């Protein structure tokens, strides 16, 4: 009888933990996103270093893929891909922070994502990039993702947007690896593994719903980065 009681206590504790886990997961988010990013600025982004930046706009294509295990509440975001084409406008280097005014953004969801996943992706994006878009729209497409070590590439099946990085142009001869910028904050993420630099060639075909013009840039700023964001879910205004 003395042995049975401790076993019953352990079983009860295990059941309590299993019941608590889903409840706690529902109240939190935790994501790790691999990113292929390129913009219109020279390599590397001057706006990351404060008010010395003189660029009046930043046209960019940013493509994200969540690693397995990523979630927002009870919504599984493993392997979900989404794309943001945007123009930050001229305020980023002046007063970056929540509510910063920007020009426009088009958020493209992959066709394979569910409504619940799209809602969750929007909330994650709103947390990590808490800016105020003058024009904003969403759409869907089939997104091809290839995070090659030296030439990452992504494109939309519709042909609306495409991005390719060339890291070989930034390689350190003695190490045979691309240059990596460490100890630099990526937006409002919690952590990142560093900005792995490469020249970016990218294009966007425009979107009337977001008053977004088409653009094309060659051999401009680009990088890959893996960042994490996690915390408690709070009530947030839509992006």
C-alpha cells in the first residue's frame, strides 16, 4: 500500500501537467523564422544604424518560413511560408518603433495555409513589425522557397515577385564563408543568428489594392537571417 500511494501521486501529477500544457500553449506564441530578404538600399542597410541614414524609401521583398514547432496559441505554424513586399518610406531611420508611419505593404500567404494559420501569421507579423502602414493588402499565391547556402531564392508562381541573393560576392577569402553581422537587433524579434550578407536581386509587379508600384532592383542589399519571437498573447489591433 505504501508503494501504491506514491505511484498514484505521480500519475495525478502527470495528468495535471498534461492538462496544463495545452492551456499554457494557447496563451503563448513561439516562432523561429528563416528569412530571405532584399531591399533597395546599398549593402548593408544604413537605416539599422540610426539617423545617419539618408535613404528616403526602402522597397523590399521579405520571405519567411517558420521552422517546425513554431506556433501561435494552438495554431501550428510549422513550415508555413509568407511573403511581405513593402516600402518603409522615409521615417525608418528617424524614429523606429511601434506605430512608425510607413508607405505600403502587401502580405502574400501561401495557398496551402489555412484561415487560422493566416490569422496567426498576421498577428506574429504585427508583433515583430509593429508599424503603421499607409496602404496594406493581402493576397495568396504559391510560394517557392529555396534557402540555398550561397544563392537563396524564392519566387511566386504567379510571377508577381522574385528574389535571389548572391552571398559569394561577400565571402571572406580566408574563411570561404559570407560576411555575417552579429549583435544587431532585427526589428522586434527576441533573438537572431546574425545577418548573413549577400547582394540581392529582386522584383515586385505592383498591387493596386495597396497603391504599391512595381519595382526591380539588382545587386542591392540582401541577407538571410533566422530570428525568434515568443511571448504571451495579448490583444492587438489588426495589421
